[in-house]
C-alpha cells in the first residue's frame, strides 16, 4: 500500500510538473504554498523563492483590489475564470488567463485556492495593436477629403465619411 501510494504521488507530481500551465496553490491568507516549475518560469522566479510569499507580492498595487475580490469569491466557494496581470521578477508585466478553484476541507471550510494559469500576453498585445490600428484607420477615413463609403451585399449604404457633406 505504501509503495502504491508513493507511485501514485510520483505520477501526479510528474503530471503537475510537466503541465504547460502554471499551477499555484494559495492558502486561506493568499500565501504561496506550492507552485510548479512552469509558473515559477513564467514569473522569472525559482520555485523556492515563491514559497511563502503572498500573491500580492506578484502584482502592482493598482491590481490589489481586483485580486482581493477574486480571492473573496473563491473563499465563498465560487470557481472563476478571468484575465489578470502579474509583475515578473524582472519588472515585466505579463497577462494571464486564470482558472481559480476553491480548496475546502472535509467540513467544507475554505483552505485556499488552486490557480491554473497560462500566459496570454502576446494575445493581449496583439488585440491592443489591432485596436490602435483600427482607431488610426477610422481617423484617416473620417478626415479624408475623398468620399469613402461602405455598402452591404444589397448595395445599401452602411457608412459614408463626412466628406459627403461637401458633395
């Protein structure tokens, strides 16, 4: 039985350590009790450096209230998914997609939160760049001296820029 238990523990540890996702276990006071190597790598820390630190150590102060609210929802028993920005050891900011699950004991008392996260920084930056380009294009169209129009498949006008007023 002891051998089977140890084999099972090795198997699950190997699974968690080899996930592409970062895994973060926070206690009821939001202190780090476990991180896998992937999470430590994402944030630029060693695993041992992160243990015992509050999750608030890894975020900017202006994000503190949002993190508190997320942890309160977890303490109330709610699972959640959301995007959140963390500060790496280097000072760089990264965006993550978080899936948070409350951890409760046999009596149903909140013990902490299990967090799984992936880095979505490039996706966020791409979306922001696309938004900026769309705004720039809209400004060019609005200020163009030429008439620019958009029609649908039925040839109905859907947009005409302000240059039409001169006509």
